[in-house]
C-alpha cells in the first residue's frame, strides 16, 4: 500500500521488519486486539487527544476521538490515540500559558518517538490549540487540526448570555447591584453545554486560525461542540488525514508565509484575541516562517472588523456558525483583495476554492466590507520608550476616547499588590489615571497570566467608570475588553522600561500614532535602572526553573529559545 508514496512510511521502521524487531513491535500492539493486516503498510494515524475532566472545554473529546477513529478506519488507516498534557484555562494555576510550551514538547516527542505517519490534533481550550500546533510543526508530519467547538449560547433569566457578560456582571456584583442568588443563577446558565467559550475569545479565535491557516477543514471554527455536525467534521478529518499521508502532504506544505498572512487578516476581520499574536508567532517560528509583531499591524490594522460577536460586538459563536462562519469571512477577504487565494489547505484545494461559494445567512452577525462593524480596527502594535520591542492593544474592545490619552501612573509592582490596592477606597486614583502593573510577563510571573485587564478600582466603579487605560507585560483573556495595553516588551522582570515606572509618572498613549511614551528623561531612567533589582519569579527547581531560564519575550512568541525551529520526523535510533 506504500507504492504511491515518495518515501516509506515512518511506521514501517517499527512494523515493516521481518526479523525479531518487527516481530516484537507487532506483537506488543496485537495485545490490544489489532488484526495482522493492520501492519501491511497502512498509514498509522495518531489521534493526539487533550481530553481531560480538568479541562472542561475539552471534556467531550472522548466522543470526538471516536468519530476521528471511524474516519481513519473507513479510509484504510490505522488509528492510534494518545494523550498529552491538557492545560485548561479555567482551572490551571498559575496560568495555562505556563504549560503551553510543556504541552508542545509532550506533543513533539510523542509523535517523533512513536510509529506515527500522520496526526489529527484534538484541541479546544485556549492553550491546547497553539501547543498542539507548535509540537506537530516541530516534527512536520501530515497533520489536521480538529477543534472542539464553542458551547451553546448561555441563558440567564430570559436573556441570551455570553462569557463576556461575565465581566460586566462581576462588576455589578462588586458594586452590590446584584446578589449572590443571581450569581448562582448566572453560574448555572453561563456554561450550559460542552465546548469552549461561546464568544470570540482566545479558544474561538485559535479555532478560526486553524481554519484560516488551512490546517483544519472548512467550518472547523464555529460548529457548536454539541452539534452533530462537529462529529461529522471529525470523521471527515479522520478520512482526509489518511489521504494526506499517502500523498505526503506535510505540515510545512500548508503552513506557509501566505497562510500566516491570511490568518492575520482573518483575526482582524473576526475581532480576534490579542493572544493570537503570541501563539501564531510561536507556531510560525517552529515551522520555519519568520513572523514579527509588526506583521500584525502592517497586515491587519487596516482590515475592518466584520463579525459582530462579543466581546467586540453583541452576538455569540452559535450565531456566527448559523450565519455562515469563517468561510463567509474568507470570501469577503478574497473578494476585497485581502486573501492569498492560492494558499493550499488540508482539503487538497486552495483556501479560495474551499470558500469562494460561501453564503451569509445573517448580515447582522457577519457584515460586509461596505458596512463593517468597525473600520481599521485590527490589533495595533505600539512602540516607544516604554515598549521598545512592542506592545499590543485591541482598539475595537476599547472605549474609543481613550485611544488617545495622557495620565498619571498608578503603579503596582505585582498582581498581588494590584488586587489589594484596587479594593482600597482611599486609593489615589481618578478616571484619568493610567493603571500600570509589573512582573506579570513570561518570566516575571512566570507564565504571562491573563491579568492585563485589571479591574476598575472599586471607588471608580461606583462613580460609573467602565473603562480606563491599563498597561502591563501580562496578557488578557480573549473574552475581556477595555483600553488595555498588553505584552509590553521587554517585560519588567528582565529590566524593561516598565520596571522603572514610578507612581505619578506621566504616560501618553496614542494608538492612531502607534505610540506609548513614558514621559521621563533618559538621565532619570538611567538613574532608576542603576538601583533596580528584579521583582520577578526566581524558581529553584522543576519546570518553573526551566521556563524562567529559557522562555523568550512576548514579541518572540514566548516560546522556549531551544524549541524554535523544526527538528523533523526522522525516527529516533532503535534500542534493540
């Protein structure tokens, strides 16, 4: 069955031998009731599963994996499911981002060390998508990504509810406007089915990136997790991966420079998460495509936001799917000259061939270029003495009058101080202040948590303040919103200018000019630097020590320095 392949299957290095080696490997696998003809040269397809009861978004993946398995068998392949680390955004501490690189190593080494010819990646919760893509990219075997899908629309006392509403209702709770009983009802109605967040948060954004990159099948991003069509998509992915192996279509054939540029523009058009910058940068560098944060501004900042989905809009992911999903967005981009139409996808067709006939069924959910939700609203990359290597803001999620702002800094040395002081009724802060938080970057926390959208100080909440400028080296949940400057690089823990900001310093934010300036002279900054000592984490053992010593800065994707690049799929030496 391998005659049509340019190269022999990897798995034949294990199962194709006629001597003792092949006998031993085949015999071990037969212990799980595999028939002998499964070793006759059929592609062995790994099903990389991030199922975990500690990752609620992915809790339906056992069922999803079975549908992938059926598709593989139907196409003449041999399925082999294997687990990897599953960092769940809601429960994992200190942050799921801390384990993203560890999971990528788990994926990479699991694929390379085993008789796997191609792989289907099952991912859903925020960091499982980039980590699986990163790991698989470092091996570069034929690959298809299958996302778990968003949960159904939430329901709360007669109205539709999205995850982004949680932040607003939490503020209402802090102000005393709603009580504990209402919060209990909210708790039950917010997450009422399997799947990831039901808005354009990081999970849905990354699922859309999988589709836009061409590494997932059309409609991958938005079919709800509990919809039978999600299982059908998984089954089709199982069938298709077998053909990709037979045709020797590698991941690097799909993840080209053009594919990443398409994804950047799709992210802008859907109002996607700021986290996509870090994750796609890391994936690109694993596969050998050089990408910088400046590409996001150059390619995406002039793209209008077309998708009217929370947190930038008002609808939810279920509505997005029913309106036509990412295929409609890709058609809009293609018809307006903003898509590399020839970029190849895992279907064997180009991105344009896959989506040229897509139809929109609800123009309030997916707008046209002529009447977008917002114009020129993609992610903006800022520069200045406060962020010489860049910082990021999502203009579509901010109070628009704050995109040009000058104010005095209220400074928190770490997250603990931030939480403590923001609750203080005597905090010296006004709506014009600029909240600044340090030591929450990749090394400082460690792990770069989603703390950038600092809560509005309680005293200002009661005055009706709903947004203010906030600056940090942290990330922000894709479900959050506000005039929040994130990913300041270099971070405070390594001595970036952010580390030198003091209470009362004036800071100017000018998003249209792409500028973020600390109004302190060079001589004074040099004096402060001469007495500065790092307030970041200093772990002495384990993965945390490895992380702090080797993680790159945010503008480089926060990957480990020794993981950048592709090691390939050559099987490791045989111990026998």
